[in-house]
């Protein structure tokens, strides 16, 4: 099946109007993209910020009557904003694709550190005798392809090489797909707990744990407010800098004496704030590790 896509560059203050007009014409989906690839990090809660130059797209399953559709959109714009010129709307025909298959074809096994491989569930492990984590992220964040996840996975692999993970406990704050907690378990941790505010993340984590033959009792999952107040030998949190600073007392409180931690989801210009927040909690923080402008901060709680 082919699709009709309408596309226009729009400024943020007029995006709602154009979205409404395209929706009135029967759009199956509306998407908003950045025309200049400028990321928006950590928006304020309850807000949906847009870029200064936004591309708004409407997708339609009816390929006929595009000229009439464009005319009605132009008329609707003029009736509501006569003083503002209507944006130019281009259109194209998109041939149907199996988008899930396209994504799957681009996600290949990834080596993390010395022993760990992240293997998509539809691939065979490249090294059957390695530590292979079989993963299907579903709707949750965490595949190992992003530098922040890779930094944490490599850190966990190094802890295993140093013998720190063996038979120890692990907490994954903001567990997403469960990739970090499951990696820790497969590398030797005795028990792991994951927390996340997103129910899809908890579902994905449980599914991935079962895919890796990890029993429910070995990997428990909770919303943050329901997590037991315990300490752990290893604590990882791959979220964002704002929450990491805000949650510093809570996250630090989970780290047992002598326990180690790794934090990521941090941009290079945010590293100093993270270091200061966790040093204030009595933790020893090592120099940050940088990859492609993303940072991992790790360290330990003195005995």
C-alpha cells in the first residue's frame, strides 16, 4: 500500500494550526521533526517544545484529491490567520515498507568490553561461548547502540573482569529495556532490581529477562515509589542529567559502603554538575569518561 505525505516547514507558534488543518483532512498520522537536527534535551515537565524550524508532516491513505486538499488547507489558514502567509506544502507518495523489518535489519550484534555481546533476538550470537545478552527492546529505551548505554555496558563488563560483580547485588535506576541489569546478572551478579516510571519499560525488562532465562526472583521490577529501601553493591543509572542531580540523595542512598556506581545520559557540559552532586553525597567520583559528547561518571562509596 502506498501513502500520501504532506510536508511543510512551520514555526512553532503556528504548528498547532497547521496540524489541526491537516487532521481535518483525514490525516492518519502527524509527525513533527527538526529541520536542522537540533536536539531538545530535558523539556520541562508538561511541555512539548518545538524547534525554531520545524517540519510538520501529515500521512494519508487516500492518494486522490490532493489538489483539493491543499486548496482547503490554504483556505482554512487564510480564514484563521489572514495576516500570516500560509506555509508552502509539498507532497510525495511513499511506498509501503515493513518498518519493523527495516529497523531490525539495522540492529546487529554489538560487542561491549571483553566478554559481553548484545545480540538482537532475531540474530544468532557471533560468539556462542561469550556472555550473550539476547535483547528485544520493544518500546523501551536501551539497545546498546547509544553511547550512554554502551558506556555503562562496558563499565559493567570491566567490573566483571575485576571480580567485583560476582555474587553481588545490583540496582538499575530507570531500567528501560532492562539491558544493564540483565547484563550485570549474566556477568555474574547474584541479584538485580530495576526501577522505572514507564510501565512499558517494566514490561520490556521482564520480557528480556525471560528471553535470557533469568528467573523473576533474580530480577525484580518496581515503580520507584514502591522499591524497597535497601543498599546495593552496584548501582547504575542511565537517565538524564536533570533527574540524576535531582535524585542524587536517593541514588547515593542505595549505594552500600564499598559499593560502586555508574551514571550516564549526561552531556559533556553537564558533567561538572553531576560530579558535584554526587561528591556532596560523600561519594568518590572518578574523572568522567567521554564518548561522542556523552559522559559516564562512575566511582564508589568509601568503606
